C-alpha cells in the first residue's frame, strides 16, 4: 500500500502521460510547422529544391495509436495501476500467486500420495521415488555436497559408510528437518606449544599414518585429557555430538599434519541449515531415501 504522497504521484504522472500521448498524436498528425504554408512541409530544404513534406499518418495507423490509449484507460480501470486504486476486477499479484500455489500443491499431493504409505526400504527400491529424491537433492543439496553427493572440504561425502551424526534414515531425516551445528572449540591454549604437535602426531597415528612414535605417545595422555570428552577414549567419535571418528582415513577437512594443527588451534564450526522451510515432510522423505541409497 502506497503512502498518500506516492499514491497521488503515481496517479497524476500516469494520467499526464496518457494525456501527453493523446496531445502528441494530434500535434504531429500532419499539420505544417510554417504559417501560411499550403504545401504542408516541415520547412526543411536540401539541395535548393528538395523539401521535407509533413504528410499526415495513414488513418489506420493513427487509429491504432488511439486504440492503445483507449486500451490503457480500460486496463487501468480493470487492473491496479493508478496508485492504490484496485481496479474493477480486484486482481492482485498476491491473489494470483496464491491461486497458482494452491494448484501446484494439489498437483504435488497427487504425486506424493503414491509413496505416502511406503517404508524407507520400499522408497529406496522404487525408481520413481529415487528419481524425485535425486532431483530434489540436485536443487537443494548439490551446492554443498556436490552433484554426485561426494562432498568437498568441509562438506561430508554422502556416498560412503561414514556418518558424523549417526547412520540411518531417521538420522538423515533429523538432519534435513533440524539442520546440524558442529562445534569444535579452539584448543591451542589448553594444549600449549608443546602439547599441540604431540596431539597432532597421536591423531595421525590413530588413523594409521606413520609418525614419530615418541611424539605420539606423549600426545596420547593429552588427548585423553582434553579431547576424550567428545572423541572418546579410543578416538572413535560420538555421533550424538557430531564428533567424528579419528581412527579411519576419512577426513572432513583433511588429515595431514598442517590441517589437523589448524583444526585444533582454531576449531571448526560446520553448519548445515534446516530444510524444514524449504522441503515439506514428503519431500524430505524422498531426499532421505535417495541419500541412504547412495551409501548402500
């Protein structure tokens, strides 16, 4: 809704524009610019005797211009265009949008009704359901996890058997609905300059990498003091907290010494936003079944 000033500003400007078009048509429809000129020229002469005539427009062409003016008046009477004047039809962009959304919702319900009573296992075996899930994934998830769902640095690979927040259909549904917020605090101060490289070496050793055994042994006690609360005594992680397993070769940010050092020093804050407002429950079921099918 426009304020009073802008309402009248739009009305006056629109009306003056229409009147200006009508005046311009009448002023230029063929009247000579020179008083007393019976020939009907514009007054422009080239090569001494070549004059520019001011012939009127063909009548049918002129009437078409008049019809455009009449159409604009009829349009403004029927549809909103004069400030806050709604028009005789009462049409609005919002009402048209809501009507189109209602039609699309009915069509969508008809599509998903087929899968409503299917179990997750049945959805994973249904090619049509997987096709829908694949398209929804491509439109809403591929920008982070990649079109092949193999992820990138900081974004999990969804095609393997490693699940930071736990495996299974329900865990994926929870992630889609609520999102995930991983938070590893910076631990440089807690470990100190001496303890930091020791813990880095121990974490690398947990994943089977070749490191300085003496340095890793010194880092074990520090790990069990500072890091055990989240990653567990043996470093296998805790899905309830989103703490990853450190004993395999799957790394979200990288498993080299430099990256692990950066992780421990500055922490990590992974964030998957909630898709509850983007995907309705039936759509989330399709995506969850599709993602689970990739890892199986």
